[in-house]
C-alpha cells in the first residue's frame, strides 16, 4: 500500500504544480483540499484517506462552509 500512497501523493503534487496555478486560489478550506488529501494519505490507511479526501472535495462548493482546521493534522 505504501507504493500506492506514494503514487497518489505524486499525482496530487503534479496537480498542485501544474494545474492549480492555472485555476487560481479559490479554496475555501485551510489546509487546501489537495494538502488535506496528502496529509490524510500520510496519516490514515489508504481507503480511509481516500474517503476523507473525497468527502472534503464534495463539501467544497460555493454554498459549503469555510473551515480553518490546522490542528487536525500535526506532523
């Protein structure tokens, strides 16, 4: 599973470097959804991390809440 997690983290980093700058800084959450997914992958088992990240992305819409949650993840 470590290889799969590593692969997903690299895909997210490619998104952050290559795609995210073109979209703009529109995230309602701190940490951003992509950073949240990376932190989840580092902290939780693979399927739980994917589930948590997916729920976070689904909540990210114009009518969703703005959340500041840096205390959830400590490294």
